[in-house]
């Protein structure tokens, strides 16, 4: 459980807030709209109507006490930029800010953001990948070269053992876990026999895995 200051309760902020609550986190929400805060306040640890572009307002929130401060504003980049900078000046431990363009990302990092997210770009990228291969269920980029993919079991692996397939040597990927009908197999031995319905969580080079999955169509 972590403590989070969530600034900006638009669609993205609300969705993120719900996910954080679901994980058991303590979440304080802030928005300049009285109607927004009044409608959401009962669900959260704390809620405040405030304009966070004001240093005076931020200084009343005990910014250093939060494990993470998230600037979820997407429509007003100037506000996002100023709030990100002000949070760092107030001693924020970690600031995560939302961007919609590469230029915005660069400016947010320059004024102090520890991490910048692109929710729209991430969704677009994942959709593009899924449309181009039926076998990729989901993926998470780790850097520009490597990612973790959740993929459907290739048909030619069915009823073969892990040793027979040897994904690391033959396909350049490591199998982390296997899911099947709600069951998660964390420790996979060499004699594991791949079954119908297996979904594989694999790690490897992004280009290599996408090339492999495209061949499985």
C-alpha cells in the first residue's frame, strides 16, 4: 500500500484513482472543480478543491508525505507543467506526469517529472500490435528493445514439453509464467506439457517476439 496525491480528476484521473483504490492505496484527490470533488470525495481518503498552480495551496498538502504525486491533467499543458515544477519545489518524493506529445514529455522531464506517461499513445500502440497479430494478448515495454508479452500458445507447441520446444534457444524468449483457466503456474519444469488454452507470459526482444507471433497466424 502506498500514499498517492492525485491531481486532476478527468476521465484518466478517475480511472487511475479507481485502480489505486482497488489496490488498497491511500489516495488524496485534488481538482479545481467543486462539482467533481463533491461527487468523488466519499470514495477517497481525502479530497480537496484547489488550484495546484498555486504554491500556497500545495504547501498546505504536506507534499513530502506522499509516496507519489500524479499530475493527471491532460487538457491544460501549462497547468501540468507548472504543477509538476511546483511539486518538486515542495519536496515531492516522486512526480509522475501525463503527456500527450513527445515535446510535452521533454518539457515535463526538464522541470522535474520523475516519470512521464502517455496513456493515449500506450493504448494506440497496444491496439496496433493486437490488430497485427492474433496471438498477442497484452504487453509491457521494459525499454526500447525488450518487453514482456502475454501470448496465446502457438499451435505447434501443443502437447510438447518445455524441453522439446526450448523457447530460449529456438525462439529467443524466456517463459515467466503460464496461465490456464484461472490457474497460474509460477514454477515451470522442463517436463511441463503445453495444454490447450495455455497463455504464456514471455520475456525477450520486442522485434523478435513480434516476428515470431506474426508467423503463428
